[in-house]
C-alpha cells in the first residue's frame, strides 16, 4: 500500500463524491477525499492531511476536465462554508445527491432500494427564507469559513434573499458606527451574536437579533436602520442567549418593534411563524417535499396520522386535509402555539397538538393505546435514535413516512426499523438546498409481520 505524505503530488482519477461533497479517488487502495474534485476528471492533486484510513487533498491541475465543471459564480466560494457545489453543473449536483442517498441506504441501512427520483429545485439562488448570519468579535457579519468558526464577510450571499442581505449590512453599519461590541465566543464577552432573518413569499421580513445581554444600545436607531434598509420588515425581535453554546437561539424574547411572528403561505395553507418555529428554508421545494410525503402516506380520508417533530404544523396540516384525524408533537412550546394557531387560521378542526419530546409523547400515546394508521417523522439532523424507534414500532402503524435531512442518520434508523419488522419500499429525494451538500429524503416504511 502506498505511503502518503503531506504536500506530495499525485495524479488520480476522481470516481465519485463523499457525503461532504469532496471528490473521491484512490492511490493503491488508499482513499483520498479531494477538495474540488469532480467525478470522471483526471487531476494532479496535492496531499493536505493524512489520517489512518483516509487522506485529504486538493486539486492542483486538471488534466482531463469534466463537462460538468463550472466556474464558481460567487466571489466568496469556496472560502465561505455555505456552499459545496458551485464548481459543478446543477445536473451533476443532483446526481451526486441521488447517489449519496442510495449509498447510505446500502452501506449503513443494509437495504438495496433505488431512489425513484430526485426532484430538482426551480431556483438554485435566493431560495433561503431563513438567514442566520454569525457576527465575529471584530463586528464582521457573514458566514463561517468551512469547518471553522471564523467569520467570512459576505456582503451578498447568493443563497439568501435580498431582504436578508440588506438587513445584515444595516446591522453591520450600526455596530461599526455606534461601537457596539460583538460577542466573542472565546471570552464570552460582547453583545451581538447572530442576525436571524425570516422572509415570506410576499417579501416581508421578521428580524431577530441574538444577544448575550438584555439591552442593545440605541435600539430605536437600530430599528430605523433595519426598516430603511428593508422597508418590508414587519417586526424586530431580540432573543437573549447568555449560554456558552453553539445553539443559536436562547429562550427569552423581547419585541423591539412591530410583530413577533411572520405569516407565510405553503401548500395553500397560511402559517404564522415565530422566530424559533421550524419551517423548511426552501418554500417551493417544501411544497414538493410535503406533497411526496402525503403521497407516500396513502391517505383515503379515514386514517389517524401521528406527526412527530411537527414544528409549526406544516406537514401535520398538509396531512389533515387527506386524513380523518392528525396529531402533532413538538418540543418547542412556541412552535406548538404556532401550530395550534395555524390550524385555527386555516379552519382545520381534525388536528391536535402536544408539546413534548417526540419519544416521550409517542410513549404516552402508546400507553393510551393510540393506534395510528400512519406515523410521520421529520427529525433533526441527528435522526430518531435507538430510544424512539421501538416506541414508534410498538404502535404498530401500517406505514411510517420518514422525512430526513441527513441520509446517514436516515439509513441508520432504517436499519433499526428493519429489525422491528418495517421494510423500506419507496424512496425519493428532494433538493431543498441547491449548491450545498444537503438533501432531503422521503422514505416509506411498511410493516410486514
């Protein structure tokens, strides 16, 4: 086996992609993850780091260029860690994501199930309806450098809406002019941590400023600048987070001006969204994602559906129009309040919502002998985990519709369900995150005794 040494040059052929979007190559059996590599290319690469089982490298020279290669259309790429695929054609990006889902299910889940389709996004730029801008200790607003917490200034991120970018620039100028200290995560000192902006279909914006204290200097002037930069702003909210944590939002909120929530329309339903409520970041693709979830659920109008991790009730209420009864569970109290209000606003009377951890709520409902026909799960990136799966399986629902933002944890949980009698029969992918490595997947698991 070849010995690899940092700074060595080698000629390799890129054969595929990792889950992180790197190209994959091999040298005498040793696996290399190549920054900027594209499947099918022959490249000269330089070794950057050598670990026990894998080495990292970057492309130094392209000897045979792939027709899928593109010149990056963002000046911040690839230094900023927000995008992974701006050097690829969109068609190649979709194929990389489709293959990622199939590979994870085969290697981790132990199942051979083809991804029947990957649904492309109509727009690959300006699609994010939620922006979270970190603020550096020096007062710079942007995004983290790849695999670090160093903030890279990004005056016009191509993934964000013009409204979000305008708000970020306005707050950055306020910090500079009034000498407001930004938070330093190394020392715990400073005030402003993040700028959080939600934007709806109509272009309205809800601004949330995450701070480590109770009050910002010159709050009225700050609001004025935000409203001048983004006249469609409907509210400015302060979130207090004094913890030493990577979690962005704290628990306390205070409204500086206007509304404390934003209203949006998705799947023909109206949703009221507070700052912490979960809501898919790509509205157009969320509609397709939820449509696929409803299709997989196979509802006829009589079923009872349990939706764990329901957020503001988006999937729950989409299911409600096709089911007899739906029940949503969510751990964030504000999101549960939003979900109940959303059901009321849309005139949906066959939906009920509970606040609590998904596993605890599922266990409680199982103890009450609830027997849902369909269980829907849309967990965070970490997936369900070992404790929740047996509780779900104990309810003996005929179908489980699993919506996932991470193919790896989906595949792990599929293996857990398989041991309890559930088999994956359909899988589809939906590209909610163009230009990044992330991909959403919908899987249908059916109980087979």
